[in-house]
C-alpha cells in the first residue's frame, strides 16, 4: 500500500480516520479543563485483532478494558460492532502495513497540531488509548514518532516498566496498578513516577484521600497527565463495561479494582457526594 493523502487512505482502508481530538469524554475534559487538544488513537486491545498490543496485560485488565465501555459498549450491545471492527482494521493495518500506517498517523497529527495552534489550545498526543505499544521501537525513515515530533508532548498509561528505561523527554508515562505489581509501583513512586489505581467509587463520590499512604489525585477530572504532581496515585473511578456480570465480578474481587473501604485506603468521612458537572458520558465518533 502507498500513502498519498488522508482522504485516499480512508478510502483504501474503509475507515474515517486513525485518531482525532475531542472524540471521547476524556479528550473533551482535556479541552475544557486543561485547555488542551489531545490527539488520541484507539486500537483493538490485547489480542482481539489477532495481534498483541498489550504486553503485560492481566486477565482482569483484559476483562475490564475500557474498549467495551461507554459508546463502544452500546455498539456491542446493539450488535452493530462498528467501533470494534474499525479498531480491528486499524490494528491490523499497523502490523501489516506499518509504513503506510505511520505516514497516515504523522499526517493526522500535523493537521491537529496546526488546528490546536490556530484555536489557541496547547497540543498533546496519546497513542495508547486502548493499547500499550512501545512506540519508541517503531521507526519510519530511521526515526520514531517522538523524534519526528520533538516539540509535541506525548503521554500514556502503561503496564510495561521497561518503558521507563531511556524514555524520550517528550513522553510522559503513568504506570498502571494491576493488583499484582505493587512492588514495581512503589519503586516508581519513590522515583517520582505516578501510578494509576482504579477504585470502585461511583462518579458522584469522592476517592480515598490516600492509598498505601500516597496521596490520591482524581484522574477523572481530566485525562491530561502532564501537569500532575509527581509521586502520587492517580485515582480512576471504575467505568462500567458492556458485560454487567463481568463488571460486577471485577468490582467485587478487589484486585484490579480497589474497594474504597480497603485497609490501604484513607477515606473521606462518609464518602460524601461531590459536584462533577464536567462529567460527560463516554462517546467515540467513528
């Protein structure tokens, strides 16, 4: 395949885009709260495309993946499967036509970088919306994406501790707690890296004040992680997925999803209700 223009690429592959800005509630929060346009790429998680994009994922992580939450959940329940199939197409394209994919990705990032500047917003890129690819190992014309866009701020969540070795200067990473990797979490926290922890807390309730004696910051206020205080817990409230039975099992098990009354948590009295007017139901355009 030969990349010519974005329009031509869309016709060849049969999708509307690779990624974009303001295409999910997380990115809309970035715009409203952080005054940032974030270009985000959603691929088909784990091995659901036939290719593994989530090294170090756990069984709970795969079961509770946000790839089946929000608008994607409605897509699955209705049996439309448009989002699911589109993500599979994009993921297979990445592995089977890497150069074509990367040229398309670069072209899209440039467009949204210019749009952010024109509209008066800062700009960032999150390539692992539903994946955990090591993009520093993907090259086009001898350069990876971080080298091509040296002045662009990239960020992601990851379960791969190896990514913190020789991390590009313009790449911010938040490590993800799985319920089984606390030793790694503690080491990274002591070195100023933040760790994301999922709590079984409803959207109108407060998160614990601390977890394992580390301060908890509400990571759902905005997805833009760049300005977070260093060495803290990024608390994320559990998002319901399409399979309600699995969703309930994950919340009850208390491994990947931490209960607010867990002895490792220091809780706000009565877990009082808070105002979260910025909350927007998950959505994704196709």
